[in-house]
């Protein structure tokens, strides 16, 4: 009896080996060779409609490709400046930059001091009436925007400057403990010369 059990095991082992070899030879059409010439290149991308898995809502030039990216971020983009307005804004930036550099070196970046220095350049503070209608003036000086650090908001020392040179051109600047900067840009849709804060 012992001999017949051993015989059956041998037949079973041989059958299992043959079955394993047959499966590995057929391998459901997979190519398992390591020769690069034996591997077929992937099919070219189709020029038809979006392939499966690709979002049909991606907008051209849409940053991260999220749906409605351009629409949702329109308020965060400055308006276009005409060539003449951009040149005028650059001239005003060149007047403001040495004043902010001096204030930064003197470690004077509080709103009151910066505003007084800008008014000495001949600018007039911007004024608004009911409904946000501009009544005159071109200069706005205010504190720095709060920013989130670790687990709470912090408002750094310093001042921001916004100068409306034309309806389509601004000079924006800031001076704070670590640095100062002066640049030109078109106005923002809802916040004038100043870049709007990030929203969640």
C-alpha cells in the first residue's frame, strides 16, 4: 500500500509540473522577455475625445487644471496695463523706491511714518464715498496683511503702499523688518492696487 501512495504522489507531482509549465508558457498573452525589442511600444494617444480617466473640465491655462480655476481666480489676477500707463507707473515706482529703502535702513516701517514720507512726495490720500465710489486722491498706506503661522494668524510689523497712477496702473510696495519691495501692476478687480488675500 505504501508503494501505491508514493506512485500516486509522483504522478500528481509530475502532472502539477506539466500544468505549471503549460500555464507559464501561455501566460495569457503577456510578454515576459527582457529583450527590449521583444516589448511592443504602448499605443499612441488618441486624437479623439478625452481618454478614460481624464477630466473633461480642464480649462486651458488653468494652473492646476481644476474645474473653473480661471473663473475662481479671476479676482487674484491684476488687470492689464497699457504701454503708456505701465511706463508712468514705472516712473512713480522709481520715485518711491529710494524713500522706502531709506525708511527700511532707518528701521522705520510703521504706517504713520511711511504715509508721511509718501505724502511728502506730493501724493494725496485716496478717498471714497458711498458705495465705494472714488472721490479723489491716489495713495493708500495701510498695515501688513495677517498671515497664518503654525496654528494662528500673525500680523507682521510694516506698511503696504498702493498708488493708483491711472485707472489701469498701480504701484504697490511694502516695507517691513526683513525687506522692502516696489513693483508695478494693474489694479485687481475687487481690491484696487492691493492683491486680494487668499480665500479657502
